[in-house]
C-alpha cells in the first residue's frame, strides 16, 4: 500500500542518521544547517519474526516482508512557514505523508551546534509544531475565502463547510493542532482536500547519546512530561549507536553489540513497527513452498480487499477465503491439524481480515 511516514524535526537533531539505519538508500549526514535541498525516500522492510517461524513449518524458496515508505524531510527551522531555511518546499513534502515521526534532540555534543543555541527538546517540539500550525491556518483561510463565495449563493453544503472551517481556523489560531479540533468525524471531510499537516498522526523519537539508550536522560524526562496528556507514542533511540550496529556485517555481531549496550533489539525495529501501527496497518500472510509473504492491509478491510492487495484480478473474481490464524498454525503445526481442530475457516465477502491471518484466496478468472 502506498502509505508514507515522514521523519521531521529541526536541523542537526539526527533524523538522517536514523533514516540511514533502516534504509538501503543512504543519505548524506552533515553538521551544517540547511545542508541539503531535497528529501530522501526509503522503502523500509517491516521486521516480523513471524515470517521465520512460519518457514520452520513450511520450507520455502524465499521470504518477502511487507514494507513502508519513509521520507526523511530536511531539517526545518524557526520561520519555515515564511520560507526561512529550506522553508515551504519541505513543508510541502510533509503534506504528502500519511503520518509523522518527530525526532527530538536529547543529547549534548559540543561538535554539533544546535540551531537554537542550546539543547531543549520541548522548545524544539513547540517550534516545529508552531510552523506546521501556521501553514495549516493559511490553508484553512484560503479555503474559507473560496467557500464564502459559494455559501453566499445559498448553497447549504457550503454553509456547513464554512462552519467547520471556522472551527479549525479558531483552533489553529489558538496554537492547537488540527487533529484535536472539536469536529465530528463525518465533518472532517470538509478539510480532507487540504491534507493538513497537524491533522496527521504523530509519534515522537527522543534521539539520545549511547549512555542514555536504555533509561533515557533529563531531556527525555522533559519530553515525557510535556506529552503526558497526549495520545501519542514516544520512543528512545540512540541514533549514533544504531548507526554503528547497522554497519556490522553479521547478525551475531549485531546481537553482541546490542547486548553490550543493554538492548534486546535495534531501536529502529521498534520505530518501524510503531510507524506501521500508527498508519493503522496490519499484516496478513500467504504461505507456500515458493514464498512466504507478508502483505499490508488497512485495519477493518475485508477478505476481497485483501485479495485485491495481492492482485486486482483476485478481488474481481473473489469467491471465498480459506483462513487460518498465525497462532493456531504455529501451535498445531500444519493446515491439516488446523482443519482437524476446527481452526480452518472458509469465509465470504464480509469477512474482516485480522492481523496475523494466513489466507488462501479462491477466485474465478
């Protein structure tokens, strides 16, 4: 599915270092503000141990994980909404994402000067949020002007749209993100075309030094306190440490390095999974001797829609889905055992696919 997460933050906070840890498309890392004039796009494999557990029961020629697109947006500075630094171009790049990973600098380094003169992740968070809110307010204002002309003709739909737009306008002018505006779910359609920056789901990544990789530090404590009333996820990642791990050649070396640092797995793995979940995605599997493959599906989608993810012809000619759940298959050890224990189901067009379902689609060409 063509869904994208954007990595955002101020300049010199470690975004690109994190991006490089999980992307095969390496981007340049420098100590200079505004040192790049383009965003970096990487297609990231979503780590899923279930694929390898399935292989133990069904030997296969290849394993194919599912993926998420990640955009590393160059650092934004105070005044970006007015064109400061790399400015408007990159705010536009953020607009084309479905969710945001907001990286905050939570480490000291005399060799890497902070663009604001000191390390303060809460201030940095407020600066970036303010820039995004200003841009959203501009978008809403422009649509209000267009909608007012239509509403004057007596168009009821335009009048309703105007009412909703003014709620967003007031909310944004009070320095609050669009996603917390007091608007009914069915009324959000009136701003859907604006693709507002602050309406996107967001998670926060505290980039720390190696010594703080496990327990955090005073900076991460400040971030957790500032966001304690927000419904958002916060991760602690030591980007420089993760970069060193990513450079190691063997899995054994990486695991040993992790254990020495007191970690059980690379932090970027947690980040990728959290981003996948934030996009409201889930995974289903197809299992066979040719390949075991993970497929991406929006939560709440049906079996025919899952068939369409595999190939449009499967959705058009969908007859039924044969379904086993991952846990049942692993516990019982085979399709035949699942059938014997009543864990093999035949489902029709209304079946809502669950995370971890193993599907075999029956269809007519």
